[in-house]
């Protein structure tokens, strides 16, 4: 029997945090057994962690600030990491004093939940967080001066509106998945054209045929040329033609970006679509998990596609059965999207929530590998959100 690791890598749950303009501003992290300094050191000691999530900040959720020992804090620069601390921690000896010290060191602090009325709240804790499902919203608006205030577990567009009216500035939760968040999709011309382009690419059509389709859609053309001239590609010369764009990207990459452009804002003046980085994150994580399992390049492409397409029913307000039928997908991809069957479907199911250690073990995924797949996926999603 193999010897069990006495200090296994902890499981990390990550939730993106967005502002009222539908832009990701931070990642909220909860580390399993987060009161354990060893676990925090393992996570925040990951090479290039802060570079991977840049320019976003990390918000570490804590039940007890005692875990923030000097060696742990040495891995957490105050200008990049903030702490969301449970209000119940104020009842613990020395917690209020420790939080005040952290504030004096320059760390941003969010008091999560309603503090006990019998306990004084340190003046440093004027920025608040509330769990929409668990906590009552504050009776009076929190002072904007001490924001941004964070609303968590926001599960619908209605809840988002309530939290925004209550004075919250940052939001996390499943509200982007609310069908009402996708808006009106009656004018789906660009999306239909993208589906046509994906069909052309899948049958290896001539580049001139692809270029002709692009020329018929000004919005799609704008997005594609903006993308290839963005920092994501770091080209040395301005790309001004579709033939140049197709040559630069290559067909494999063009197919990927067209999949993601399904989620691009249809109106240049509209808000970004929060489904875009979510789909990008799922796609990149499925590809990473496929690669970890020994999948080849073609399998990775199909895993990526599965992640992107997994939110099309939300985007298009259509049953997934109809979408799968229209796209003529391989059987195992269709099964993953419709019933979460097979290894690909199981990986997709894991990326849709915060899996337990037991679920990861059943899937044959080590927590450290899961963490690496998450980090890779969020790095990719952040870049996509900034460039599409």
C-alpha cells in the first residue's frame, strides 16, 4: 500500500468577482482547512500564482485570522491579496486585535456576515461582505467611502439588482447563469454566422470562403480584427485583412476564437457578457484535465469545445438537445453536453461546481492537479475577458 502524503495539497474553491459593469475584478478563494497555515503556504507558494491571476486581485476567505502567520503573509503582498473574514471570528480571543494589525499592514479586509450585536467591531472593519442566501442585507446602505462592498452567492439577476440597490459594488455567484442575464437574443445574426463559419472550418473549407462569410458581418469582423491586434497575440505589425487574420491565427486557433466569439457582446456599447469568461474557463480547464489524463491534441480540442458549448443553452435560450442536433457533434461530446456522460461529461460536471475531495478522488484527479487546472483555466479566462 502506498504511503499517504501527510500534507496533501488542499482543495481550493474559486469564485470570480465582478463589478456592476460585468468586469471581473478579483477571484475569491476558499482553501479547504483554511485555518491550517501549511495549506495556505502550499497554495500561495504556487510559482507565478499572482502573475497567473493578474491583473485581478485575490480575496482569501477565512474563518479565523490566526492562520495568517508571518510565513504565510510573506507570500501575500498587501497590494494583491485581501481577506474576507467571517464576522463570527470576532468572538475569538485576539481576533479583533489581529485584524486591526492586518489593516495597519495595508491589507484590505471585508467583514463577512452580520457581527454579533454584543461584540464591538474594530474601526478597521468598515468594508463588508454578505452572503445573499444566508445573510440579511444591511438595513442601511454601507458607506461607499469604505467600499467596494461584496455580495456573495448572488444567484439571480433579481438578487443582483437587490444587492446593487443595497449599496454593494462587487458581486459573486451564479447570477450570470440566470437566463434573464443573456438579454434579448432575437437578433442572432452574428451568432448564426459564427455557427456557419464553424461548419466551414470543420470541413476544411477554402480560406476565401471563410473570408467571404466574415466580410458579411461587420460586428464579427470588428471583433476578430480587434482580437488579433490585441496584446494576446503581440503581433509586430497591424493586421488589416481577414486573410492576414486567418493566416496569423491558423485554422485550429481560429476555430477556438470563433467558438468564444459566440459570447461576445453584440452591441459595441453594451456591457460585456459574463458568460464569456465562464465559458473560457470551463473550456481551458477541460482541456487541461484532458491533457493530464493523457489525451492527445485532437482530444484536447474536443474537450475545449465541450467547455465552450456547455453554456450555449443559457446564451441562446434554446434547449441543449436542439443545439447539439444543429452542431452535429461527436457522440461523446454530445453525451457530455446532454447527460454529462463519459469522462468528458464527468470533468464538465466537476467544473460546474466546487467538487469535494471524494468527487475528485472518484474521478482520479489529485487536488494539486485540480488546482493547476484551475489556475491555467482562470489565467486563460482572464485574458479572454480582456481581449474579446
